[in-house]
């Protein structure tokens, strides 16, 4: 299994960032921050999130959850494209959290769920832009499946050219 060069900063790109402050009700009490849907679709299944809060106490560590959301296409109760949430990960305050989501589908969305006690919530979300060769399929002889498919396509093109030649005689 190949390893990723996670320490190479040139292989990370900013996907999205935001800064949200809780609103107060008519009595001056803070309303909990609602779950935050990331408005862009990641190109990678490997992400890094940095959560900070200017209102957090210095000893607080928990920053909530990040949930991967997939559309299943299943119709339930008349609702089409029901979301499935196969992965829910804890995220931490003032430190990087690596989010390595499984590749169930190419496209997915994400939701951050801040804990109710945080009155301010900042997210910096980076995605891995390098090659992820950990999920490649290899044949018994060690050949990567994609390479083998390309090789077979080349063979098929040569066979088709030969057939075209013989049938045109």
C-alpha cells in the first residue's frame, strides 16, 4: 500500500473557509449555531479541517462533528435522493483534523455540527490535491487495473484495424 506525502504543503489546497457567530434571542441568550453545510463539492476524499473559536475557553478541545453525506437515489415517503450519512468524524479545536472519507461515490457533501456551547465557529477546510494511489485495484501479477485496461484497449484497436483491413479486401 502506498503512502501519502501529507507533509508536502504544495499538495494541499484551500477548499472553503467560513466564520460564523451565534445569534442572540430577544432575551440576549445565544442560539446554538446550526449545522453548517459545506457549499462546495470536494474533489478529494482526503481533507484537513482546522476549527477555531474566539469564544472557546483555553481548555476546550471538542469542536463537534463532520459528517459525510451521500445521495442514495432511494425514494422514501415521497422524498427523492435521500441522504445517507456513512461517516461521522469528531473534529477538534485549534488543531488539524485529518478527514479520510471512504470512496463510496465520487461526489459527496459535508456537514459540520458545532457543539451548542460554542458562540463563534471558524472553519478552514483544505483538500488533498496529490495522487491517492491507496485505492487502486491491482491484478495478481501486480499490474494496476487501469494500466491493464489501457493495454487491452490498445490490443482491441489493433485487432479492429486488422479486421477492417481483411474485410475491405
